[in-house]
């Protein structure tokens, strides 16, 4: 094989790799779950020393953990305003 044929084969392998990564990316995007809606109201539960849970008041789902009640209050406010991304 001369240098031109080697380069052509390398370019072909690269094109095949790009097609397979595009397929993998679109498959991953299709499997991703839609983002959860912002909670209407949240509550804080002290669940141990240095452990405060921020929970959705309606469902009881845990939305995040913080070390102090003050940090948990900031988390709750951000979640209710919709300014916090994926606690």
C-alpha cells in the first residue's frame, strides 16, 4: 500500500467511527428521561447529625441533601423558584 491508499483507508475508518458515535449519541438521547417538573412546595427533614434532606412536600421524594438547615433552606428556595438544576 502506498501512502495515498493508507490515508484513504484511515479516512474511511474515521468516517465509520463518526457514524457509529452519532448513532450512539442519538440512542442515548432517546433513552434519557425527561426533566422532572419543579416542586410546588418543599420541606426540610433533619435526618441525622449534619444531614438535612430537602423533600417535595407533595410526593415525599428526596430532592437533595445539605449539611445545615440554612443550606437546606437555600436549596428549597432554589428548587421552588426553578433556579436549581437537578439537585
